[in-house]
C-alpha cells in the first residue's frame, strides 16, 4: 500500500455568509457611482437598471385622455365602439340579439366567436382600412365574418359580390344555434316574440 499524501487543502467555510473574511462577491456593491444599494445586481446590471429608472422618471401620462381622442387613432377599436358596432349589425329573427347577428354581407355570426377562422366567427372591421387612415370610430366599424375580413386585408376596391365569394358559408340550423349557446353561455335565450326555444 502506498502511503497517503497529506493534501494541502484549505478549509473553506460551508457558507460565504458565515465567513466575513472572504473577498466581496461580484454581486456586492463595489462602486460609489451607484445611487442606491441593489443587492443581487452586478455593476453592469445596476447601470442598466438606473438608466431604465431615469427613463421612467422622464415619462409623463396625459391626464386628459377623453378629450384628446382626436389625437388617438387606435388600430383596434375601443370596447365601447365594439359594443355599438354589434348593436348596429342586423338582428336575426328568433335569436337573442346579444348573441347572434348578421355581418355586413349577411353571414350569421356568434358573439362569443371573435377572431377565429370559422364560419360563425367575426371581427370588427375598419371599413376604410387603418393603414389608409381609417379612424377607430363607430362610423368606420362593421361586424364582418373573420374569413372575409382576413381576405379583404387593406383593400378598398373589392366589390360586395367579391367579398361574398370570400365568405365561409355554413348552414346552421336552429338546433345548432341552441347547442352553441348552451355550450358557450350555459343556457339558451330567445326573444319573447319568437315563440320560445326548441331543443329536441
């Protein structure tokens, strides 16, 4: 057997917190340049954070957002405009107008289905495209089947007949509508003048 060599190990403490004689770690504050002590942040990170704080301090928020609507030109419509746009879309006889409407081309759309590519899905479309200066107002908003809106893009030269050709047609029975309402809302609502709902 070989004799064991004595190792020249230095004893290290189990935790750097317990040993106060160790050199400062790279995360401790070393520079008098920093404004405040930020434990756990390196010098480089600290400079970035203080630069970000300086930028944030320079920002200001306008107090008068309601009156400056002429300066705002949102790409998506505000919630209130979407509500009013839904209200101006054509109602479907025998169906709850809060849940079902017809789009500008006569396609049936379901309120809960927004932005998806199905035949009952809809978008709130800019009649004059946003990219061509169309404002985010009620007068420039229409409910449009999502498939048609995506194929329309920002073109204004398409005729109504061309847009109808781009529609996703699906035949939806009253029972199908009832089942969709039941799955989306948990109940089926029909207007009082419709004579009631029928689920068989």
